């Protein structure tokens, strides 16, 4: 569990460590205000686009192999980013990191889901996994502030020794993947159409926040993504070994969890980006001061993760999810109402929003894997992760456009985040309150 926690910490670390460095990257490499979000979006584009592919591969060829391959990709992306001479290479390195994360995320989450049975053991393991990621957010915010004072390139270089340790640990600790008991084909057409549809969708959504993007391109991108998605659905219903088994989407808790996860990505997942831009651009904080300020929300997220384990066991998934979303929405609204002129003014709202996010994150992924047979845990985890990344891309596109629309951009952004987060409570009512007993994989998915 420690190694799985380390991989979660690495991905969390890379999230906030880059956010804090964005203004310095923008200044040195001559990104515009709207273009600098691509340092974040290039990662999300590769992450969200290839999750389903790597999720299926983790079920097909083994979680250990996919984990090790993902860590190598992440290592290569970090090295390239540390020495990037210009914007194109930097964005390419972020995409490479995103590919690595796309392999790591479903592999580690599937290892948690397949190793620990439903109920208390899985809830505890999921909490450790989520808390490790939140610790990465906290360490990343502070480390990003310290390292950016030297150079923004250091925020990429710091990943290198961590990735080497994780790769060596994976070789030594994880058991070799078992041989397949049956001949399983690889759904090449599904892999191509599914990956292309997700990638084009994220690219189109992100491009919408760029003033120079033409309406023709946006319409063509949206139409292309829809066409590819329809082709993907048709392929999955016809092939013998689908990339995304239709039986998974017939599972109501998973469908509800996917909608909730996407809404979380659109709303609360955008808060770190919004706070970074506000603290560094509007309030004029240094990178180190921003990193120190981020200890409050990331500490609150970690506390929410820890409290969530006991609350899940006592009250169940539905109650924890609804409570966390309401807490996140109220906290974000409180930031708007209390004024945004200083760190002290927004601190109570940031604290409450962080607690809400901490409650929701492990619970929503627990909901997505509840009742899913072990042989499908990788693709179920990847589908849930794809929903989060696509939702995050939508959220970043919206908040980037709002933040640069005028002096009230921050207030409008926070208000919309709060309202959208409340919408996430609707699908939560379709998620079982209590975790069901594990099912025999041969009997299929509970409805």
C-alpha cells in the first residue's frame, strides 16, 4: 500500500507544484494569460484522452506492467520539462507526463480495488490512497514555492528521483502479473476511436477559452468528437472483447458516479487554479508565499480524507458525497461573500471548501468501483478518471475565460463553481448509501 500511496503522492505533487510556477513560466517563455493554462491542459489532454486505453491494458496485460511503463513515461516527461528551451517542448513534456499519469492512475486504483475487499478494508485503502494524493498537493504547494524561487525548472527536476524510487519499488514489491487464463483480444478500433474522441473533446473544450479560436474550429471539433464517440459506442456493442464492456455502463451506481465525478471536475477541481492566479496575480504574492498559503486548503483536504473514512463507515457513500459537495459549494460561496482582497478574508471559505473536497474525492472513486468485478476494476477506474479529467478540462476552460473577462471575473468564477458543485448532489441520490456485499464475478454486476 505504501508504494501505491507514493505514486498517488507523485501525481498530487505534480499538480500543485506546476500551478505555483505558472506565472514564472508565463514570464520566461512568453505565454499569454490565456495560453498559460495549456501548461496545465496539455497534461489533462493526454491524461483524459488515454485513461480508458491504459485502464483496459491494465486489465488485459497486467497492472504491474502498466504501472512500470507509466512511471517511465512520467520520468521522461519530467526530465524533458526540466530542460525545455521553449513553449513547444514544455507542452510536449507535460503531455508526456500526462500519458504517464494516464497509465499510473487506473493501474494503482485497480490494484487498490482488486487487492482490498469492499467494505472497511477498501474504504481504508482508498482513504490512504486519497490522503497520499492530498499530501502530495500540500507538499507540492510548499515545494513549488521554494523551488520556483530558484527556478521553475526545478519543479520538473524534483520528480526525477521520486519516479526512479517508485519504479525501482514497483520492480521489487509488486508480484509479477499472472498469465491470462483465456485468450483475450485487444479492441484496436475501440482504443483508437475512444482515445481520439476523448482527446478531441478535451482539445475542443480547452480551445473555447482562447479568443483567437474560430467558431468554425469549435463546431468542427465538437462534431468530430461526437462522431468518434458514436463510432466508439457502435464498436463496443459489436466486438467480442470491448475496451469498455457495455455491462459496466448498465451498472447504475457507476453511471451516477461518473456524472458526479465530472461535475466535481468542472467545479471544485478548478479551485487550485483559480486560487493560484488570484494569489500571485491579483494579490501579488511571491511563489513561496503562495506555496505557504496553499497549506491551508491542502491541509483541509487531507483532514477531509482522513475524516471521510470513518464517516463512510458510519453514514455511507451517499451521505458523505452530498455533505462534501454542499460543504465545498458553501465554502466557495463564502469566499465570494467575504471579499477577496486578502488571504485572511478568503481563509474561512478556503478551509470549508477544502474539507468538502477531501470528503468527496475518495468517496466518489469508491462509488465508481463498488460492485464491479475485479477483472473490470482497471477499466472502471479509468472510466471514472476520464470523467474527472474531461470535467476538469471543461472547468479550466470556463474559469480561464471568466477570470480574464473583467474586474469581477474572480467573483463570477467562484459563484459559478459554487452553483455547479451543488448540482453534483443530484446524481449522488442514485448511489447506494451502504456499500453492498462483494459479488461473485461470474454472477455479473449488481444493478
